[in-house]
C-alpha cells in the first residue's frame, strides 16, 4: 500500500494538537519526527520560543576550538561540499557542517538563502542541538544517530518552519560520531532527492577519511562483484599487522554487527566463514559472511599476506555439506537430518514442487552409513495403478500373464540394505497404503504369487501435499502417516532462501565449467525479486538454457539469453520495480540500470575500457556499442 505524504497544513495542525494535548493524530509522520516531538514536549519546550543569543550561540574561543577539532574532517568534506552543491544546481540551498554538540562550524551555499538563514541563526557558531532548537535535522540526527529529514512544520519551533532540512551523522572508523552534514533550504525549494544526496555525501566523507587515516591493509567488500570498487557503496574493513579489525566504515559495521568496543579486539577471521586465498592481482576474492552469504573482496593499501581461517568447526565434507549454500533455514534442516542418519528413524520431506526433495534424499543417503548400498527412488504418482503393486512388491515367476519368466524383485526388495525413497507419497492410492504399512511394520515383503521375504532399509518419503489435511479428509491413512513421519523436514521454497546468488553461481559453473558466466546486474536484480513458482528446478532449467544461448564472447547473461517465458514473467513480477512500469518507462529504467553499471565499471577501472568490459563480463565490442547507445563514443573513454 502506498503511504500518502501528509500536507504541510495537516502536519502543522497535528503538531499544534500534540503540543497542546499530547495527542498524535492518524497522520503518517516519520517515526523519528514523532520521537523528537515527544522529547521536546517532555523537556517543556514551547513551539513559540525564540532561543536567545546566550543559549543559542557560542563565543569565538569555543567556535575556534570546535573548528580545530573538525579541521581534518573539513578537509575531507570540502571537496564533497563542492560536488554536492554542484548536484543541487542553482537551488537556494546551503550546506552546513556541525560538531557532535550541534555547533555549526562551516556553512556554504547560496548567498541569498544564507542571509535569510542567519535570521534564525543557521550560521557559524549557532547551536542546533535538539534541546535548544527543538526538532531540526542537525539536532535530531544527533539524537537519533541516523539520517533525518525535517520539512516545514515538522520543526518543533514555529520560527523554523519555513525550512526544509536534511542531515546525516558522520562517524569515524570506530563508530564515534564526529560531525553532522546538513542541507537546508526554503521548504518550497526542497528537492525530493536531497536525502539520497546527503547520504551519499556522508558515505564519501567517511570512506575518504578511513582510507586516509588507515594506511595499512584495507578490505573492500560488496555483495555484487560488478559493484565492488565503488567508493560510495563498499563496506570497508581496516586490519592491523596482528590481523585485528581496527576500523570499519558504517556499511561494514552494519554488515558484521560490529560494536564500537569490539574494534581493535575482534580478529578478522571472525567476520568470515570461509577461508580466503592470498589475493592475486586485481581480481576480487569470494568470501562468505558468518551466515554463509557470499561477499566479494578486494585487498588494498599495504599488501600483506592475509589468511582468513575458519572460525567455526569445518562441517563434514559430504553430500549434505555440498547442499549448504548459505541459507540459514536450509542449514537448520541439514543439521537436524544429520542427527538421525545412523538411526532407524524414517524421514518425511515436505516442500513445494521443485524445491529439491529428491536431491536432498540422495544427499541423505550418500552421507549415511548406507552410502555404499542401493538408493532406490519410487515416484508414487507416476506408477501405472494397474502395475503399482507388482512394481513395488515384486512377483514370483509366472505370477500372472505377461510377467517375466524369472519374476521380479520389486523396488522395495531392490533397496534391501540401502535407502528406499518414496517420492510423492501423498499420491499413493489409498488401497495400496495398507500393504505398504504392513511392509514397514513387519519388515517383510510378500511378492505376488510368492512367499514373505525379509527386507531392511532406511526409509525416506517426500510430498508436496499437506498430509495431516489429507488424513483429515480421509485420503491418506493416519497410521501410515505416523509411521512415515519419524522426523519431518520442511525444505524452504526458493523465494524464501537467502542463497540465490550462490545457487546461480554454482549452477552456471556446472553448466559451463570453462566459462566465468554470471548474470547481468539488471537480470540479477530481477532474479532476486522473482517468486520462482517452480523453485530450484525452474531456476536450474532457466540457467541451463541461458548458458547455452549466451554469445560465446559474452560473460554476462542478459535478457536476450533467458527463456522467453521466464523473461516475460520476470518483467511482470510485482517485486521488480524497474520492470513493472509502462512499456516506455521500462526501457528507460533498464537503460538507467545498464548505464549505472557501465559508469561504475569505468570509474573502478580508471577509464580503461578493456578492464571495464572484463568487470562487466561483456566483450570490448559490446561495451563500445553500449557506450554509443549512451551517447558516449568509445573515443571519450581511456584505455
């Protein structure tokens, strides 16, 4: 549901109601605005107050001290100031840098608006702490420790409601608040992209500072190998000679849940689940975070031999371990399965069609003590009803007309000593369920026309049906269900799994082991948003087709290589924002994504077209063509 932005008039009325009665209306105000209003009211601030000079301005010595403390950060901020103000264009805006106490130490921007801003002391030496100025972007960003946008009457003081202010806190590599960057203007001139612009500027300042302050080994990390190298989006970790993490930017601290007190003490190996080879050249290294999700890394700064050891015990090197591609839900299912591999406990696998129930059953068998014995799979939904009894239980020689002269063991006896896998058990005819139950209870098979034969096997059954509901409806025997469901394991559908990138990489490697195939960025985004009704089976089939159709000189799988039906479904997917626009907008959005990916690659490759094409996984000729389509002839790019 789209949330409507309240009008400024309704916000002003809501603020007045809250100040007078302490009641919040049903307006959809940002939570940080509501919390700030509550703090201001608790402090007894009046919305009509005008802070006097003594409480709202610092003297010259204190301003000088504040500027000296932020001098280093001012050096990092000034180039960004110029860049951000350029992006803001000729709008009547000013940029503000404040210290952690809310004291403004630097302003820059449109002289006309600067003059107006000075009337409310939005100038050097002014204190814009929330306790003095009420709800405002600088003070509230300090209080919240997060980016804040305060528009018009969202300001607690009436004298400030002509402003539209957007601020974000700046942290050093240890997570300590060092400054606040703010963009302010008249609310009539507010641009909807200001928040994104301020957040980008803050990330640039933080990342430039961490690179300048830590000359040792730095590890740049990103979920997308193609986006790695963007100075704005990379998660950055700094490591000392002893392998301890001494600094991390905001993205890295969020990624690894690093606390301020851990920096300088936490070993690098704790951040990663898999070992990393010694980095070679400029190629990204594939690592895995503690949850098993893939991360691409590039090592920069002083070169050092880094060995990231596995912090947790290595899992068993068996077929079940091969299925562990990082999804936490699937990992829990695997861990439960391991506990019964050497026990006489039947396993019932539940899950939608295509989630890989038979593959999981095979992995269970190959990881069990019975791995050298037969694995016999029976699809109960595919057997002809007239022959199902003979197929399962076998028959003696000459048992019926048309039978083989030597008779047949039957699938159950073929599994003797090994594992019997009954797929789609929920589709077994009701009349046959009683005979199967008797086999499971007595461990004996009676072939047609023959005598009882002793059998012993591990039992795995699978179904996409809700068997308890089938029992309730009388379509499945309750006693057989309880005999099958010793341990019930539910395999998650692909849409709920977090390891899609790893699965894609693994399937493509199997389809084309001699090529480094990967998805184009816009296709990868569409894959992530798609619901995958056919689950892993649908994904694997699509990638097999794509690997066969993609041009030999290409490394990135684009829309043209996808099966036609899947490409259409991806573009209709509700979760794929760029692909659900009207036809004209769709082409524009895809072109925008493509342009952004190419520009990132060129920047990361310092303009070298050959290196950029390699990063994108496309041929140099394709890159030339795309540059021409963008209106940037190849001759304009270096390399």
